[in-house]
């Protein structure tokens, strides 16, 4: 059943007034304008977002199953190698170095609205983006790319890699941070242009 504009606006208000359940508890500075531009249109509402981040975390393993993780380091910008190395403590357990690029989930009023932003995402370089159709006419767009990086660096309290390799990982992650930021800027430009044409 097709949703009416009034129903969508009501659900959008509920989403925007809801509690932010992310670890940070707020929208990342680097994408505040992008999120604002999208949410200013009646036909869209962002439901979750992350501008991209470098993380060092410890997997908590219990009886062979993952039971969450403990974050030792996180940054939404380029990383200083010494700052990261200072956070590396093999005694914490199984450490993993990870980079996650931008992820943005957007609920859209219609499939055509989702296609509009999907085209913007592809043009900006987020080629792993996709649209899903849910129950009751729910249309979701996920903006994402394949620039992720995840590398185990210690196991059972033993560091598996050298400091030189850690420096290499940080350089690679920083390159991805810069590329992700460039794509995000392109996405903002594409979205603004698309909205101007489709006003």
C-alpha cells in the first residue's frame, strides 16, 4: 500500500525526534551539512550515518563466539601513527585495526526519490550503494563504498605485526580517509545539484 505524504512526514518527524543510539550520540561534523541538505527535503530522512572512521578495537571472545568489542582508539580524520601506536596494547587480547568509509542510510518517500539519490551516490564514487524495498512501501537507500580495511594485529596477547607494518596500515588508512572525504564532498555537490533541478 502506497504511503501518503502526510504519513511519510509523520514518520519522518518521529525519526528525527528519536534518540541517537550511536556511540558518539550525534551526527559527525564532516557530514552535518550533507545530512541537513537531505533532511530539509520533505521526501527524505536520514536514519543513520557515519562520516567514516579509523578504529582500533579488541574483540571480546567468549566460548568461541563474539560478544561485542572494546574500542581502544577511534578517529574520523587522518591518524597520527604515534597516537595509534600508543593505543596498541596486545595484553588487551585480540586487537583489530579497521577503517570504515562513509555509510548513510536514507529513507525515501518513493522509489523514484531513492533512484535520484542513488544516482548521486554512484556519480560521487559510492558504487556499493543500493536500494531496498520493505514492507508497507518502505524505501531505503544505503550510501556506501568498498574502501573498507580490516586487519587483525594481535592474538591472545601477542602482537602479530611490526611497528613498520602498523605504519604501513596507518598510511593506507589515511589515504582512504582522504579519498572518502573527497567522495563525500562530491556527493554533497551532486545532491545539491539534483535538488535544484528537481525542485
